[in-house]
């Protein structure tokens, strides 16, 4: 039986930090389903279709990785894909508080689904979708920080 994890996020846009989480996750799981959240409260810069397209294009060469858009509960998405775990990344202590709350809430909703965290690669700890958006809007070079397919969308 294949071990599947859901990797949820806003991916506004997907970065090399996210890609690193996916590669680390594949050391532990056989299959990763990336859940691109609609997340209207975050007022994403890219609409859901574009965020999903950027993820699809970035993982197209890896048959162990799929991407879907989702709007409902994470635990429902996990059931739908027969996933045993939710995969998330941690960059710094500042990520911890929110991740801890989310993992605890998801555990409350469904005890069977475990949250699993991987640590960011040292040279990507400063990489966030927000910085990518801000720097590229101001004309800065982010080509070393995002997958190639993202560049044409920025
Ligand atoms: P969300 O809005 O759910 O936080 P994000 O797309 O910002 O969605 O992030 C999704 C997950 O990826 C989060 O767990 C976040 O901490 C993690 N992540 C984001 N950037 C990095 C990075 N550079 N290295 C490791 N993990 C990261």
C-alpha cells in the first residue's frame, strides 16, 4: 500500500522552498498530493487556476507528485486521496505557532491523520511567496528562488 501525504498551502506562487519540502517529503512518502488552497482571506496575488497551473508545471516531471485545488477541510481532502499525513514545512520559530495550532486543530477533527513537518533547507529559510511577489513587483531578480515555470507568470 502506497503511503500518501497531502502538502497543503497557498502557493502564491510555488517557490524552491516549497519544492524542497516536496523532495524531502518523498523520502518518507511514496506519493504527495499538493493541495492548492483557494484561501480568499489571504487575498492571493494569483488566482486559484494560475497557482494550480504553476504547481502543475513545476512538478510535471515527477509521477509521484500530483496537484489539486481545494476549498473545503484539509482532513476531507486527506480522506479523498487516502492520505495518512499532512506535510508542512518549518522555516523558523515564527512558523511554529501557526503550524502547531493548525496541526492541533486538524488532529481534533481527525485523530487518524498525522501532521509531519520537515525543516527548510538552510539556503531557503528566507524564501517565502510573499517576498517573491514583493521583490518581483519591484523588478528584483527571483530566478534563483522559484521553479522555472513560475518566472513567466511573475
Ligand atoms: P499557507 O498559506 O498554508 O502557509 P504557503 O504556500 O505559504 O501556505 O506555505 C505552505 C507550507 O510550506 C507551509 O507549511 C510553509 O511553512 C511551508 N514553506 C513555505 N516556504 C518554505 C520554505 N522556504 N522552506 C520550507 N517550508 C516552506
